[in-house]
C-alpha cells in the first residue's frame, strides 16, 4: 500500500501536537575550552630528539650518553646527591657526572650494589652498600675509606657538619663520623626509621614507622622530646621540617604539625587517606601524598588551610618558580600550578624512561637503561 507524502507529513504534525512536542531548536554553543598541550608520546624519551619540548615550557640543560663512556653498561638507577648525578649500573659500577653541566668526572667499580641513595658534600660521595659506607672522591673515583656502619641503614644519609646522620631499620638514629667510622651517639625511635631524618638548627628529627617522632640534640645525642599520635593511629611517613615546625602523617589520614623545640602539636588536618610519603614543604605550601587517595596542598603560613588537591599525583618530582612537577598514578609527568592546583599538561613516560631529581629543586633528569640522560628545567 502506498502512502502519500502529504498524508505522512500531516500525521507527523498531528502526533507532535498530541504529545506536546516542539520542533528541535538549535543548542547554545558551549564556551570554548583551552586546548590541551599537543605533544607526541615520545616527547620525554631520553633517546629521542625532544623536538616538541618547548610546548611544555621546558628546556634541555644538557645531554649525555653513558654508552659512549662505558659501552654495554646497563643502568640500574640514577641518584642526585649534592652537585653530583651518580648512575649505578647493573654490574655495580658508579659513574659520576656534574649535575649542572653533565660533564663526566670518573667512575668506581663497587663490589655490591647501593642499598640507599648516596649523599654528597662537594666532590665527596658517601655510598652505602652491603659492605658498609664507602667514602669516594667523585673527581677521581678513588675509594678513600670503607667503614662498617654496624647498623642496617635504610634511608639516604643526611649531612650534619662533617658528620652523617644515619637512620636504621633497627629503629636507631645515629651521628656517624665518616673519617674514623665511630658513632658520636646513637638514639632509638623504637621502630624502623621512615624517610631520612631532618635537621632543624641543632636538632635532629626522625620518625619510626608505627613508632614515634623523636627530637635529638645534634651535638650530644640527648633526646629532647618524643611524640606519637593517639592509638589506634600510627605514623606512616617520614618527617619534614620547616621554620619552627615539623610535619608528619599517620595511617588514619591526618597530617600533624608539631613544634620543633618541644614537640607540641599545633594542628592536625584530615587528608582523606593514609599518608604514604614524607610531606614536602615548598615555601608555605605543604604537599601531602596519600595511599590511593588525593594528594593535598596545604597553606601552612598564617593558619593551615587546604588550597587544592589532585586525584592522580603520586609523588613530587621537582618544584619550579610557580609550578610543581609530579609523577601521576598512570605513570605520566604532570605540571601543576602551585597556586591553584590547575594541571597545565600531562605527558606519559615511555616504558624505558626513569626520573631522578631532588623534589625541592627545578631540575629533572630523565634516563633509560641504555644510559641516555637528559637534564631538563623550566624555560626562563
């Protein structure tokens, strides 16, 4: 049966009227959103040309290739220690570069791998291996001394004058003389030390995992105070010190501010998840990272208040003038405004790429297992 076109149009009109429908109207156009930074997937590949790096407002400070220095050496890890960038290879060799210029200095063949990141003072590198503490001249690669630590060192040593502050898996905090290998003092935080100890004036601060925060007089090793949160809460982070306060986090999602001199709690703030890493202080902004929760930025200047949070930030990589650079949970490098928390870009890291940095500084070192190294910083 054929249906007349006019009849069909008339029926349609009647149905629309019966249902109270209106003919479609043109929709208002939504305001245009800023276009995301367009980059290729290999823009942060240390072995690539990085031609699109300017779109991220980053610049190359220097490039190096360990393969041209030590052919066949595969890189296990890279560390920034003072003015030194140290690359550790799979055969337990260390190669030293000037962190600012990329100039290769020397290398040292170790007998066992590093157990914690090294520390450095000038050209002297302090490296902890399973055989003890090695004192190395990074200009020549010569091992000046090998000293037994007599404690299981579990965090990067901290410089204090001519001494090293060591944190142990046995809950001990010690001031160690790297010249004669003797302890000036040893104190106990009762449980394995979380993160590296902090130095505030003449006070050494450390936190024991599920233990307590302790403050020790650096010169004489006398405990000044200790503190722990009320049960059932327990400490899950290391300590960060700034000004007259020390910051630490717990398993219930609180970050605390204590006075350095007496250990008196000034405030505590809920972060939304167990605190997983040592809080990072940048000026008056405190970045707190949580386990499978949000990363929180607090203003701890006049009074504590939340400024912004990020659902994906896993740890702090570097801090620039106005931005912080974080590693996200989907293994990308992202730039976030320190003031507002706005993410301006996020770039996936290639599978072979790793990052070395000092979180409080603006330099980022990308490297891969083949020994390609690229040092980056912000555009001026």
